[in-house]
C-alpha cells in the first residue's frame, strides 16, 4: 500500500485519512450500516465472547460448552474468514459503504469451510485419513478462499507465497535435485492442509486461539478506555520540557504503547498525529520526525509482554514458559529504546534544538536526581507492598484469601477513581500550535487505575504462575468491569448525573470487544496461511533440505548464515506481517541455524535464534520501499516516504546489531547469568554499549566525532557487547571431561544450568557428524530424595533425555518428542563424545570492561577539551 501526501499537510485536517489507513490495515476498510453492518458488529462481538469463554475456567467448572483444541481452531478460523470477507473489500476501488452480493456468498462459504472441522468433527474423527469427496471439495474450496481473504487482508505477497508453496507440493518430481520430492496428489494435499492439525489448523492457529486473541482484546480494551492517551499524556508531562522533548515523548510513549497496541501502523498514527508536527516545530524537520516516530513505534513490538503476538508463538516453538520469554526479551528491547532515546537527544544537540516549553520552577541537578530517586523508590516500595500484602493474605487466610484480595482490590480501585475524579479529565490531544506541558504528578494520579488490569496480568503470571491465556482472561475481566464502572463512579464522585455515564461505559465496552475482534481478523488469517506454508514444508520434507541449502550458501560459516537469514527475513517482511514472517522463519530457518551452529561447535540457544528472526521481521516494517509504518509517518509529516524510510533505517541500526550480539553472547538474553552482581554488570555493559553504538552511528558524542573516534566507539561497543570474544583468545571458555563423567556433572549442576556436550553419530543421509548441543537441566521435583546417578537421570529425563551408560561410553537412548532436548538438536542413538564444563581458571570476561571504560573516558575528556577550545588538535583524533 502506498500513501501519498502533499507537503505541509495539516495533521488536524488529515485525521480522517489516517484513521482510514489504520482501518484498512488493521480492521478492514469497509464501513457499512444496515443488516451488513449489524452482522459484522454482532459477529465480531460474538467472536470476542467465544474467545473469553474458551479462555475462562467456566466450561470445566460448569461442564458445559467444552471445546477441544481442534474444534476451537476451526471456529476461530471460520469466524475470521467470515468476518474477513465482510470487512475487507476485494480491491481498492471496491465499494466500502455497502456489501456486494458476491462478498456475502464468499463470506458464508468461507465461514462454512473454515468451521468444517467443528461442524463435522464426529464424522471426521471416525474416518481419519479417509477423506470423502465432500471433504476434499470443501478443503479445496477452503484453501482457495483462504488465499483470497489473505490477499484482501494482508496483501498479495502473502497470498502469492502461499500459492507458491501449494504448487511446490505438486511440482516436486519436476524440480531440481536440491528441491525435488515425490510430490503429492490433490486428495493428500488438501487432507494434510485442511483436515488435520499439520497444516492450516496447526500450531500457529492454535496459538492464535489460546493466547493472541485474548491479549489483542486486552490491548483493544485498554486503548478504548483511554489507557493509550494516558500513557501519551504522562510521557508528555515528564519529557515534553526537555531538549528535543517531542521526540523523547514519541520514544517513551511508543515503548509503553507496545503493551496496548501490537500494530506498528496504529502506534504511528495514534502518537504520531501529535508528536510528528511537534518534532517539526521543534526543529527536527519532517524526514527526521517521521523516521523517529516510525523507529519508535515499530519497536513497540519488541517490548514485553505482548511483543506483537510473537511471545505466545515462541511458547510453542521454543517450548519454554511465557515468563521466560519475557525475561529473555526484556533487556534487548529496553536497551534498544534507551539507544533510540539517546539518538534523538544527539540529534537535538546537533541541530541546536532548545526546549519548546518551560520546565516550571528551575531545579538543580541534585534536586532532579532526588526527584527521580524518590519516584523510583516510591514505585518500588508500592510494588513491594502489593506483593507482600498479597502473599501475606494468601498465607494467613487460606481459602478465603481470594475474597479478601478481591475486596482489597475493589477498595484500591475506588480510592484511585476518587483521586482521578478530583482532577480534570485528561485532554485527548496535544496542542500543536501552542503546546503546554501538563503538571506531572496530577497527570500521573489521574489515571493510575488503568494500571490495575496490567497489575493483575503480572500477578497472575509471576506469582500465581497461571498460563498466559488464563492470566490474560482475568485481566480482561477486570478491564471489562473497569470500563463499565469507571465513568459512572467518576461521575458519582463529581456529583454529576450517573445514567449518561453508564450508557457511555456500556457502549465503550461493547465497542472495545468489537474492535478487538476486528483487529484479530488479519492476525488469525495470517496464522492460518502461515500454517498452510508450514504444512507444505512438513509434507514435502523441505525443512530437511534447507540445512544443506543454507550450508551451501553460507559455506558453513555461522556469521554468513546469520546474514543470509537476516536478508531472507527482510525480503519476506516486505510482503507479509510480522507474525506471519516470524512463523515462517521460525519453522524454516531457526532449526537450520541451530543445527549448523551445533555442527560448527557453537551452542546457539534456540530462543536466541527465534529472537533473531523476530527482530529482523520487525525491521521490514521500517525498510523501504514497502514499510507501511513508514508510509503512515510520511503521510503525517508530508515528506517523501522513501527518504523517511532510509532515515528510519539509520535510526534502526541499533536494533539491527542486537540480534548478532545476543546470538553469540546469550548473557544479553539473561541466559546463564549467575547472581545479582553479574546481572548488574550485564545490564550496565549492554546499556552503555547501546549508547556508544548510537553515538558511533550518529557521529556525535559530546561534539561531532572524527572517523578515528567513530572507530573507537565501535570498538568500545564490541568490547561491552562481546567481552567473551576477547577473553576467549586469552583463555578457553570450557574444559572438556570424558563422557563417563556426564552423570556426575549433571547431578552437581545448579538448577536450570546448561548441560553442554559434544555428540557424534550418523544423520539420515548416512553422514558421520559431530556437533555440540546443550540443554538446561531443571532441578529435582519437590519431595525427591534422589542423589548421585539417580538424581542425574531424573534431571535429564525432565529435560527430555534418556541416557544409557555402556562402560566408559554414554549413549542417548531416547529424546522425548517436543522436549527442550529435541528442539536443541540432541539425537537418539548418538554417543556422547565429551562433556564441556566452564573453565574454573578462566578470568571473568567482565575484566574487558575496564579497557573499554578507559577508552570511553579518554574520548569524553578529549571531546570536553575540544568543546572548550583547549584541544591541541592531535592529527590522529582531530
């Protein structure tokens, strides 16, 4: 999609076109009334209620309306395809204010085909693998209609890619040897794709049903009730008075908006309609302003807990808990935003931008630090009190704890609403012509109750350790109750009429449910089409051939292989959404990278590879010539979208370098971090590295940098991101032990410590191979008294491994399907050649930080002297 805009567009006059853009991309561009509009609205609300019912514990408590995974997936896809044809016009010139008759026919047929597994579940389960002519016909029509609704909702590239993979299934015998396969009949293909859970109804659609919908619904409700505007206003109150304040507001508000919105385009439009004109007014210029908003909005998908739905897909693909996904994703996402914040500050310094508004009463540096310290300390104290009160009540009250905690939560909610009622309602926009900084503390207090559903989500995930879907369900329940009651209660506290507020609250709730479902249509269809592509890969065995192909392209070099993978992610991302891009690359490339890394003797954690392909899939939203987020920002700024995209890529370089760093240094994903002291060093080093890299790409630290200084900044960046690389040249990271000691090492390993071994054996092609693999070993289950070899075998079994000792040799007897060990590349029947343990005599790699900091100090002092005109202008650095 291309968006054209004339220069000097007034954003206030351009709202309608931008809202239409968000609707076209996220919810479908059709706005219809009458029966069609009612069907679309009611269908979307019904879908939300079905998903809430499926996510809740009520079906099992009442023994009513219980759907198994296959039935739920079929209903999910059927409703998505039905709504897709109603919401998305066939072409740009198709009518948007009424529904052509043929779209009604396509919607009804598509809904029937999508829900076929649910409607005829009993009959199909009685004849598995023996499809009838009706089964084949429905499946074939369903595949065609899925590709067409994919073209409408996601664009032609995604539909064309799906069609290519279907053709690949049939054309296998006539393809070159590297890609050839036996082929498949029409009956086998459609049966595999549509009548089993190996294709369209596979893992991706299952994740969409179980996790993605409920989190997208939560974000939609938060945005509808005003949480997105609250976060924008708080960011503006805290940062608007700083040098380059509008750009810093864009960065911070986009980061927190990642919780509310999983859409890059919606994130750009929601905040950019205010921040881009303000950045232009501050002196950034239209191209820089659009690029900053694009880079910050797109990176909203990196921020936990939602991560543009990828976090929930990683649960299935990587096989680790949701809380672990959040832990691994937090540091890279945070330092990426810190670096972008620093970049916009450096831009302000280069351009000589001054604050746009008064900061209020002048404060000294000590007063500012004291204020920030008190704010952070107060937040930590409040969080600690909430935690200890909750845990204490549970310990004392037992079964009654839930009712007591609910009562306390209601009391807190009423108290926060009373505080909010004592302040004026937050404005829904920021003045572009005459921006005025709101007072910080009153702005913060006016919407603290928005944090309650988010707090419930975090509590259920981290303390109660509920599943991600059930945790989000309780957060949505709290959000719905809040939306229904917040306006009436605030009106009551203000002694105003309550009845109109009740009506508005109910309307907002229902519309939020409808918008959440509309936002999910494209995501559900993307998951279904991605499942089709995955099904073609599994049916033809293409995944097995990819290892040889990538090894040939990369010549066995892991770094070249990563560059190739990044390039493929960027190319695919130009034509498909991030979710679909991630699913495809996670299926096709992630196992290949892990396998070839293992054959090269490098242990690459599976989560690192999945994060790698996810990051580069997001980068495609910025990269010209297609990035929709860039075109949306350019439409607001009135600048050329290609130039905006190119500038956005320069800002996004700090995100592009991170995946290469954490693939080779898993400490950045908080893997193998031992103790609080090491955690502090990792976080501090990574944060400083992101800042030095930002300074190098901008060629500016305290003043403009010379090329030798840029080189030194890049050297410091590498030393801080990869101190292990330097230490590896001084002392080996691991010592080897004979295989006979494996059980003893496993028994003594700390909880979640990684068992690293070298295994050897024969692959499916008959080649003798040796590779290095690893798997985290969980601790012994509670109550276990096993010791020695028994404890080791128990821990290995929990990781999915059954080992067999044969004298001094150790053989892998079995690898459990779907286990961490299977995903990490352990092979059944292979022998353990040696075990690797950390080298106890190796100095800490963090000693490398010292020379890095000395170089930084030298540059800082030297640039300071140059700023004061005291530099002697050395020919090396000047």
